[in-house]
C-alpha cells in the first residue's frame, strides 16, 4: 500500500480526480454494513469474520487512496480542496 501511495505522486490530475471521487462499490458497502450490524446481534461465523475483515481492509485502502489523491491535488492547486466543505 505504501508503494502504491508513493507512485500516485506521478499520476496526472485526471487520474487523481478519478481516484478522489471513487468509492467502494455499493454492493460491498451494503455487505460491509450488513456484517457490521449483524456483529452487534450475534457472533459471526468464521466466514463472516473473514468477509468483514476483507471488506474493512478494502474500505481502508480506498479511503487512503482517496486521501492521498486529494492531498496531491491540493498541493498541485496551491489551496486545500476540502476547505470549502
């Protein structure tokens, strides 16, 4: 992951915007939310635990890539992109 984030430095702005605006696919978001909720109701099976962990890791990777893309775009543009939000 660290190498991937470092390589993003050399991506063009269009690619960075694409990454910044990306998200975990809706189906995976729904499954992640379902498993997280299910976990509050009962003990998860080994397969459910593995699925939940994989989805959390994937969500984390997407989030880190988005944050890096926004940071690079902000640096290139000379102002914080999220300052107006």
